[in-house]
C-alpha cells in the first residue's frame, strides 16, 4: 500500500513546484484498504489565492473528509468539507490569510467513518505579500531650469503591476530642503507619473525623491542637477594617396576623437566607390 501511495504522490508532485504531501496513517482495518491524499503548497503568500487538492481512493464505507487551516493565533478556517461515498478527487481554491511577518500555519486533515476516525497535520509557511517599487526618471542628469519628469512603478512578487496609494511623495534638494510634495497619490495600472519644474537658479548637486505608501514603507531615488555641455568630437578619414589596379586590398582609417583628446567609442560604416572614367574613341 505504501508503494502505491508514494507513486500517486509523485504523480501529483509533477503538477506543482513546492508541495507538502499529507499522508494519513490508518488507525484501524476500516481505513487500511483505502488511499487518502491531500496536497497543498508548503510555502504560501498571504492575501493570495492558492489551491488544495484532496483524493480518496477505494472508500469502503461513507466517509466525512475535512481539511482546515489553523493559524498561529488559534484562528481556524475550513478549506474543504465533503461527504465521500466513492472515489473522490477535487481541487479547490482558497484565500490565504494575510500576515505581517513570516508565520507557520497548520493544515489539519480528518477522516471519519461510521466507527473509526483518523487525522493528520502538517506545517506550512505563510509569507507576507511583498511589493517592489521602482523609480524612473526621464534622464539621470538635468540642467537648472529643466523639468524633472519621473514615474513610480508598483509591482507585486510576480512582477505584475498593482495599484496602491502613496500617502506622501517629496523632493529634497542637496541641502535636505523639501522643495516639492505630493499627497495621497494613487497609481493607475501600477504607474504614477509626476513632474516638477526646476528653478533656473537651482542648487547643483544630488536631489532625492522619496515615496511613502500606506504601510509607511519608503522608497527613494536620486538624480543630479548640474551644468554640463554635450561632448564634441571630430572625425577624420585617412585614405591612401594612390590605389592601383594591382592592389588587392586598400587600408582605410577612420578616427574619432573628442575635443579633449579621448577616442570616441562607436561603430563606423564606410563605403568606398570608384569613379568610372569612360573613354570615347573616334
């Protein structure tokens, strides 16, 4: 019987990545001829929807199957309750209770017959839902007087966008002075777009944008304001003075240098054409 149960468990395990298999132990001859199996993920995320599957094979009498989830605080939720009279297999979706920190919960399985009863329990881990906040600015460096455009992107643990409220978003200058503030800003399709025009006399240096969500969690992003000039460079092309019809190869050099002497990194596309001279004989 143990070999059959383990084979069935392995077949179910192929359908999930991390699975805790609950195998009840028979307590009397009534249950020895039946096979019972309950599967659920051993690591869950609070506030999400998960799946639990239960199977009863070769039931010899009417049975009552009950699966419940018990939290550390003592609260219990019935996940599945079913009267079984024949071969039974069902998967149900359930809502994982939200948690603020990693918590250990207990999955309890009980099967009752006319006279006998057996139960099994196992521990699972429930983690709090974690989110990712990403700042994006339209460029890393600005000049005084330019408008700083930025967005805040909210992603969940599966990297899917979700909407949330940011109670405060503020912008500080290099001297830690708050120069802009936005209150109670909500994302749309997981994105919040904001902008702020900088003064022409803005202090040069590193600025910081900080956002606080409803849980008080904060995320920050830096950008710089400074005077800068786009680098200039020159390109020179060096050709051989003469190419004869006997030459199989010719060397062409293309050199690019910035005005301050450093070479320019990049790619070059060169095309060499030969002018055809036509002769007319009279």
